[in-house]
C-alpha cells in the first residue's frame, strides 16, 4: 500500500513540475495563468508619475516614475478568472485611476483586446494604452475616474 501511495505522489509531483514548466502555445490553456504587468511613464509633460497598484488581497506599493521609467509586477490569475488590479496615477494637478489588469478584458480570448501574458502599459495624460506585441496601434482606454 505504501508503494502505491509513493507512486501516486511521485506521478503527481512529476505532473506538477511538467505542468508549471511547459510552455503552451496559448496562455488561455493555463489555469492560474502567469501575468507580467509593466507600466511605463509616457507623460508628454515629462512629469514624475506616482503609481499605486493593488487588488483585494495585495498592495504592490507606491512608486515614483520619472519620464520613461517603468514599474512592473507579476501574479497569477485566480481560478474564477475574476482577478483585477486597480492602479491610481498621480502627476502635478491630476489624479486618475484605472484597472490595469482585468481578467475579463486581459485574459479573455473573446475580448476585443485579447489575452496578454506580458501586459505592457504606456501611461499618457489623456489615456492609459496597452501596447501590442505585434507593434500595431496600442489599445487605449478611458480613465476610470
């Protein structure tokens, strides 16, 4: 009996190692898919951008980004695909908020902007824009606030 349990544990461990290290052709095939969000200060005025990102259970902290500087963080989408990270952005005489990652938008193959595993955002005064991996025109959104 102990041998059977050891075989099962060994097979399960092998499966988990292969599962977590294997690269699939599509991010949507992965449960708890890994995400990497990068935020770049592209303010036309060259002002310092203060960024504060958080979700229900985690606060990424407050960061000051000079012109062209970036801040990044990694996480995994939850099983229910309800993960949301909201960021506040402040620069002289202005404060805005935006959901920098929403699973329904950024981890959904049926959304108009598609799935991103590397979600690269350029922040402008007028709008936050998610850059496209193919170099095409970025997806720009209205501020939440």
